[in-house]
C-alpha cells in the first residue's frame, strides 16, 4: 500500500471514528441532561441526606463529559498520522463518562425502589 493510500485509509478511519464518537457523546449528553432534570427535582424536594452525594455524582459526570469533549476536539484537529493518541484519550474519557452516568442512573433507580 502506497503512502497516499495509507493516508487515505487513515483519513477514512479517523473520519468514521470521529462521527461515531460525536454520536456517542451526543447520546450521553442527552442522557446527562435528562438526569439533570431528576437531580434538580430531587434537590428541590429537600431530601438533604441525598443532596451532597447527588451533587458529587452530577459534577463528576459533567467533568467527564467536558474531558471527553476536549479529547474529541483534539482528535478532530489531529492529522491522519497522529490521531490514535487523541482517540485513546477519548476512549478513556468515554469509559469514565459512561461510569459516571451509570452511577447517576443507578442512584435514581435505587432511590425509586
């Protein structure tokens, strides 16, 4: 495979991965926004024993979302020869974000039992 063919292949892989990552982050952003409504309802209800824990979980999820978005931007800006490193950072941030949102969902599931 020639140099141009390798670059074209890398460009296609990066483009496909970037579109997929954007879709995943959009989905997670939507889930997090939905959870924010529940968080606000819980905070408004004055359930003080849960408020501090809930705030921490929400802040953690928002922080991981911002980190994932930063890595996605780095990925978009990377050239075809160097996009794997930002991709790896995005994957790590994605795992952290998924875990945080799952913790929020679990917290609400346990509270509604």
